[in-house]
C-alpha cells in the first residue's frame, strides 16, 4: 500500500484522510492529529463511508495543509473514516468528530466522477432533500432550494465564501468552476443563520473545489446531442509551501426550443501553508449567453439573457492559542435580459450587482469548553434600468458595452455578530449560539436569532440529533422593485423569519449506513408572488406558512466490505417528504412559488462493474410536485403531478485517461418542472478525460 517511506517533520501531523483497515497504524503514532479546516461553519456529518462526509467545515477558514496522508499512502475514498478524539471543526470552533452535532448530505469526489452530471445542479439532484428546477441543460437557468425552501432562501458558498446573489436567487449558482474542479458538495438542510448569516433561511450549500496533491494537468473533451460540445482543463503547481491551481472551461449547445447557450469560465485558487499561518485565495470569471425560453411568461418564447460574473476572495488562519480567521471577498454580477430576442430594444433590462464582504472569526479552548466569537460586514449594491430607487444625484452610470444608462440604484449593509459556546461531555455534545443582526434596509435595531444543536451517542455507530434554530432572510432586489409584464414588486416587504425544529438519527457501519430525520418550520412573512382577487398582475406579498417534512437515506457500501472487485460497488436509496400549509390564504387566488414545492422525491443510485474496467452508474428520480399552472399550449390548468427520470453513465477507466458515455433522461420522458417549460428528451454525451499527474516542476 505504501509508496514511499513515511517521514515525520514535526511533532504535529495534519491528516486529511484515514482508512478503516489501517486504523491501528495511525493510533500507534502517539501524535496529536488534526483534520484540516474546511469551508463551512458547522459540523456537517453524513454517511461514514466518506472522509469528507465526516469532516467539519468552517465558513471562515480554508483547506487543510498539503502535507497529507495521500503523500504517504494510497487510500480508497469510500473506506475513509474519522478517528475518535481527532480534533475537527464543529460549528464556529473545532470539536472532535465523534461529537458531531448536525446531519448533512455530502456528494463526494467518487460520487461526482461516477455520475452523469454535467453541472453542479445535476449533482444536487442526487440529494432527496434538494429541489432542482431546470429550464435547460448543463445547469443553465436553474433554481435550487432545500428543505422545502426556494432559491432565494438558500446560502451558497464556494470554498466557504458567500456568493449568494442579492439581485435574485436565479443567478446564485452561476459558478466559475467546472464539475471536474469540485472535490465535494456539502448540503446542510434547515435554518442556520447563527452560523452562516442572514441568508441561510432554509439551508446552505458549500462547494469545495479540488486541488491535486502533486503537480498535474487534467483535461476533458465532450460532445453530444443538440449540437453540444465543449471541454475544460485544470492544472496544479506546487512549490515548497505554495500551491496554485488554474482551470478553464467552455461549452456551447444549439439547445432545445430556444435553450441554446454558450458558457465559458476561468478559475484560480492559491494557497500558502506554514506552521502558524495559512492563507487561501481564489478568483474566477464566468460568462453565459442563453435562450431563456418562457422564463418570465408565455407572452414570448424567444426570451434571451446574458450573464457575467466575477468573484475574488482572501482567507487566512492564524493558529495560535487563540485561532483567528479573517476573510474578505468581492462578487460582481452583470445581467442583460431581453423579452424578444430579435428585437431587444422593445423590452430589455440591465442589472449590475456588487457585493463586498469582510468577516473575522476567533475561537479558543478553556475549562468549560470552546468559545467562538465572530463579526461580519456585507455590503450589497445594485445599479439597474429597472430595480431600485430612481437616481437623483445627477450622476450617470453607463451600462458596460452598451449605449444604455442605469436609471435606478439601491444599496444596503448587513452587520452580524456571532457568539457560540460548545460543551463536550462523554456521550453528549451541545452547541449553543446566537446571531445579532442589523440590516440597514430593515427598521429597528439589532435583532437576535438564537439556536442550539445537541447530539447524543446512543450506542456504537448510532447517534441521535436535535436542533432548534431561528433564521431570517431579507428580500432580494427583484422582490422589492421588479416592474414588468404581469409582475410588480412591493417595496415595503418585511424580512422572512422562521423557527426551525429538527430531529434525526444516524447509523454508520462498514456495509450499511443510514439516516432518518424530520423537521418542522414555523415561518412568518414568507415572500411570494401572488395574484390578488380582482387584479390582473402578480405582486410580491408576505404570508405565514407552516412547513413539515421528513427524509430518509440508506446506503449499501459493498466496496467497503468486499473490495473494489465486488460487482455491485454501492446502492443508495433516499426519500424526502414535504408538506406546506398557508396560514392566511383568504385574499390571494394564485401563488406562484411557495406552494409549488416537491411533495415527494425518491432517488435511487446504483454503481456496478460490468466487465474489466467498465463501470455503470444508474441514477433514478421519482418526483411529485405540488401545484398547477396554466398551460399556454393546451389553454387548460395543468397539475405538475408525478414524473420520473433515469440517467446512466458508462465509464472505462485507465490510469492516464477515462472514456465515458452519459445518457440523461434515458426514458425520453417529457415533463414540466417549471410552468410552460418542457424539459428536453434524451440527451447523449460522450467524452474523454486525460490525467497527467506528478509532473516535475523546479522549486
């Protein structure tokens, strides 16, 4: 198993991964062992067949040091576990992995490579608790919600940096990274404002990018249905304590029914690691042009949109007696929306958002446990031809690359103070915290949002969880100001508020792992587009909604038990149930989004060997969506109802390359996930991945 002799350069060793079979070897070292801090601010605990699933993650931190066990030993990603007593991050301060306080779903690197996913959104479909509503292929025009929430109620982080878009949740997951750049995706369901901030109303998703442990170059070329073709490449250069990774990508397609697109991106991440200080940086740019079909209404089937996005951030960690973790970031989005593609001047909108953020977190250990305190500042700004308050200062703001000027603008600032304390007993862990939050767009002073998470080690391999958390969400600029055909925002909307209760239990074994959890959300002032009786347009309004749901997952890890030569490698079943009740529905006759939710979702995934190095991954989804819409073709009311989807990926793996064929929607079933947007039929893609690792670079 070992490729080279083990060399210990310091008394403290940082491990990334551990194999179950060699647990005794690690324990025998007699050293202090720590898992590197990863990028989300609470312990996200999932099925134990994945090291990433049990790694804690911190929103204000960084990836672990590069002196990892991968440099010493080969390991199977599905056989990794955490050792008892290993110190990891739990909530805003690190706690031992065996004291985990929350459940999460983790899509790891092996899952990503096996799936037929062409985008982050395709990957998220594999989680039963995630609602993915696509308008086209390759993640173009996609809304994502978790735990019964919508795209505006979700915090999305890229390596722990908040990239949530205050303009609209439709644009939040326009990412400058490729699927091949992603190491794993961590999905936390349920309110988490006390650790993630004011936008984590129904949950949070953290996307962690990969970086090879050796100098390397990788490339992927793909082509298939609807005139689709593209490719991407990434490379890693390591020199002493420095690491740099660069990736580029481009994809374009003729699409299906005004769903053509062109998509390009470039992304860079750098890291410096030393004994007392770690620094991590990232920067990215993405551009997308696409046919938007019937995005905002059925009056035009030739809607069109162009998006540009820039992100940049710097994170650090000082590893003294008091750990200090500062972070600064900047996100910019440019959006151009056209109602009629061949006549844009008839009706078009331009928007530019700039988000500046800075936060600092610090934690220390003392007699009564671990205490963390943090401060966050976030400034959200928009220039627009339609959203905001009319510009009165005499200044003119030109739209880049167009003979247009922004006529409206708005800005707001959010201040958050975090305080948390963790109590670790023999079989019980308790994490208590509170967010004190002030937003300049909301009347009143500081508002407080407390929470508590408790875990109990019932028996070996069995852990129970319970949580209580209060959260909030400020309206997007679209919620407040949009004024277009059939739609009008309401500037006096109140922020959404919720009280979440959840319970769960987790079992982890070598062959079988399982989860069961339930939640109840009491939400007030929920924002929705409604059509009031007697009116012809939809407007935004607040209402109270009760939300209850349950989720279950069972995974059979045959590769763990019987090795990689097992015919069936893994088999996973997951199911999510959700129900919503509107408390005050007497005035409105039609609600657009809040009651168009996934009532049932069932997911089954099977990974198996066929012959030699040929493997297959089957992903099946059965969904039942609540609600109905007016079908513009049949001119009748149509329920979303129940529909199924089956994806398949065939992969031949060699050390230096992979050859694959992906078939999305194998059943060629036509269905509606969004009103009047019919999903494409079978979509076939084929490609080659090339891996060139351990390239020699002079230090």
